[in-house]
């Protein structure tokens, strides 16, 4: 049985093995999203060709398309974040907080490989957003 590699604290932070693990994880995630988007766009094209004469059906179909397009737009933004994370791996800045330059941490990166902030910096950022949102 092949043991699946999982980054751990005993290794040097962001060693080649860890960077390879995260790059593979990000590329697989990206592939999944692209496949889902392509399938959705294909199904949307087919649905567009089979238009119903019923006004209620058309309205329902339009609502579904709107929701689908919002989802695709969110996924495009996610793809951009994945591409940026891959670029950070390549330029050796991946895994370090953009605000503090401290390590983000393996647990956080495993859970959210596109993270750019440490938990502390993220909490501070969210707190500031809440403060300014209340003004």
C-alpha cells in the first residue's frame, strides 16, 4: 500500500516536497473547476437551444441561468486565486502571509490552499471590514 504524503511540522517549512504537494493540490482543484464549468456551459448551450414557449418555464429557466452564471463567475475568480497561488509557489512566496511575511501554517494551507493571510492577519482584516461596514 502506497502511503499518501501529507506535509507535517517536522519538515522544513515550504520545502520542495511541501511545495510540490500544494502545487499538485491546486492544479487538481483547478482541473475540477474547469471541467465543471465546461460541463455547465455545455448544458447551458443545450438548454438554450430547447426553449419553452411557456412564459413561466422561460422565467424559471432564466433564473436558473442567472444562478448558473453567478456560480461560473465565482469559479472564475477562484481560478484566478488558484493561478496566483501557483505563481507564488513558483516564486517561493507561497505559504507566507502577504501582510506579515510569517508562515501561514500547514493546517490552514491544507484546508485553504489559496490562503494569502495567516489566521491572525485574516481575523484582523475581517475585524476591520466589519468596523468599516458598520460606519
